[in-house]
């Protein structure tokens, strides 16, 4: 049975930002009932997807890579020209929602920040915790993926920064549409490829390839989200004596990969057992070691 716990962050941004005196005097966060309405239908996070978020894996009560998630949360807010989040408040709210949740082996916490109601000058923030899905099959048997054209050139982050590539925004309609397309093609997930043939990322994950003793991931200046789990995975591979690198990877290089994974904060490392119509080897022992390492992270 899934459980959910919600805290409303009543002081989500720095007091040097847009908060008035009443907002500055409010408690940092308050518990709320996730089964009851809490958000205005006029909130720009609802009507425009105007906001940012982070998903944090919690294993045996420990929030993994919390500081990295907080830093990325603030970076996304800056990309969206949102007021600066008060990270001390968000950090405390994450710890509070974990402590308030029913103890389970794995759960996840989401931090959400929106621009609030247009013209109200009051951003909206909340955190909630929920029991994580059972990803054991994805972590062992693996997943089938398809490649889909992202519709942008690989240099879009440099040529068109207003498209917000590399920010973790609430505008996830395209990502969800891509997952539905994967399901229509009999696959579980997606690898996005740029319109000029460069490998990017998954809708909710980073790609890691093993090729001839090298472990590679697409470089983050391609307008993809820098992955906290991907960074931890590189630490694991380096401890196994493998060379890691960030690289520009062409779509045809997927054909030469010895093994591949999609990695993300909650699912952890899902080995890829097929890319489009090509079957791919799942390295069971290496994947098991990788997931054990990721689940045991203390930062």
C-alpha cells in the first residue's frame, strides 16, 4: 500500500526575495493533508507548468545526494527567473517529511516550487513523500528502450537558452508523451536523440554506455540535465577501474555499446536489454554491484 505525506513550504524563497512581512513571519513549513485540496487553480504551476522540482530517493530513511539535489533545484529556479529558494528551509522540510512518513525501505521526496498566482508576488512551495514503486524487475531484468528525435539540434542550449533545456521544470507534457510513444512501440523507456543525430538523455533519466572498457555519458552542455545518480554511478565505475568520460555521442555509437543503463534518482540503474530492435547484453553482476552502491549512498 502506498502512503503519502505532504508539507506546505510557507517560506519557500529567500527573505531577500519577494516575500512581504507576513510571509517572512510565517513558519517555514506546515504539515498538510495530501488528500485535501491545497493548491489554487490559478497557480501558474497548474495553468502554465511554470516552476521547477526535484525528486530525491530516500533509502532506509536517508535522503540520497540531498545537497546535489538542492543545488540543482536552485539552478533550475535561476534558469526560470524564479526567486532564489531558501535552501535551509527546503532542506529542513525534506527531513521533516521523511520523519513524518510511515517507515518503508524506499520512498521518494519531491520538492516543488512554482511562480504562484500571477501578480500575487508569492511563490508556492511544497514537499511530499511517497512510497517508491517496486523497481526490482527493472533493476535486474532490464528495460527495452526506443530512440526518439527530441526535435532540437544538439547545440540548442547555446543557441536558444530560453527553451530551458537543462532545467528541471514542471513542463513535463513532452516527456510523458515520449513515454507513451515508447509503450505504443512495445518498449519501456526512451533515449532522446537530437535532430542532428547526437545522443541526449531519457525523459526522466541519464544514459550511461559501456564500450570497450570505457564508461561514457552525454556531456551536460548539450542542454541535458546534469544527473546526481549518474555522478554517483561514475564513482562506482571508477572504483572498478573503468575510465569514465563525458562525451558527444552519435546515435550510431549506440550500436557499438557493450552494455547500457538509464539511471535516475528513484529507479536507480536500469540496465537496457534492447535499443530499438537491437538486443543488448545485460551485465548482471556489474548492474547488481552498481545498484548496491547507489542504494547505499550517504551523500
